[in-house]
């Protein structure tokens, strides 16, 4: 099945809206994150000591807005990374992988530095610089996505989240490190499908539809 066809099928099946995207909710374990959060960062994200909680994209965007408003202050960046990674990992094994990544002082320092350099970067450059820190593609794309701010109808060039399910719907290999060039192909595929279906949709509504479509097919 062609790349366009499957995203088009996802859009027709899911009929996404901006409200769907912002309200998308993920369940995670705050206490699991707090107990595994690296001490060397000297700050723990402001999670309560609950066994389970949920976080929406809208809430993560609010943390990202705090980062931008603070001028990329360290404390706000760390709080944002906690929220972003909680949303990305949910209750999966990615939690341990991300905690392990952050526990490496070199990785954490590189990531904090890369985040501070994102302002004004293109989606592909932002993704590429985050990937260069050793961060996996899905969380790297999520950091770029949320820091770029809430998306507006018809946005031409904003980052979106990539993962194996989303990539497969977009016609890319589902098992890949997705280079910056492949990420560019992914964005182009989503944009082409969006423009054919409804140019007034924000790009992340297409990404969200692809993810939901893939999950519903599983």
C-alpha cells in the first residue's frame, strides 16, 4: 500500500481534530519516575507520589511554554523533560531506557545543551540535534514537537512525534533509527496527506490519526 494511501485511510477512519490531539492522554507512574530520576540533575520533576496518573499533550505543551518564557532556564527544562518523557514512555519499558539515558551525566549535559539551542531551528535540524545526543528517535521528536508549541491550522513546518507505528503508516521502515533525512520524508508524507484531506488541519492531527489508526488495527 502506498505511503499516501495509508495516511489518507487513517485520516478518513479517525477524522482527527485539534481537540483530540491536545486532549490525548497517557497513563504513567509518577512514583516510578521520581524514584528513578537521576540525582545529579539536582531537581526532580514536580510529580506527586502517586502510583498512577495521566498526562495530556496540552499539559506537556504548558511545561514547554514555561521553558520558552523562562528563557530556557535549567529548572524549567528539567520539569519539561520529566513531563515530556512521562508522556512518551507511559508505562512501557521506555521509562527505564530514558532514566538510564539521563543517569549518564554526559548524555544529560548534551541534552540540556541541545534543548537550549533549539529556538528557531527547523523541525529537521531540531530533531537531528536531539538525536545527536544519543536520545532515541521517539523522545527526540517529542522534545522538538512540544518545544515548538501548540500547532495551528495549516502549519507548514512544525515537528511531530515519530515512532514505529506512525512511521509504518507513513510508508517508512517501522524498525529504524530514522535519520534526519528520513524524518524529513515522514514530515513530507504527513503534510502531503494533510493538504489533500484538509489543509486547515494542524500537522500533529495527522500524526495523531496515524498513531490511533495503527493502534486500532493492531
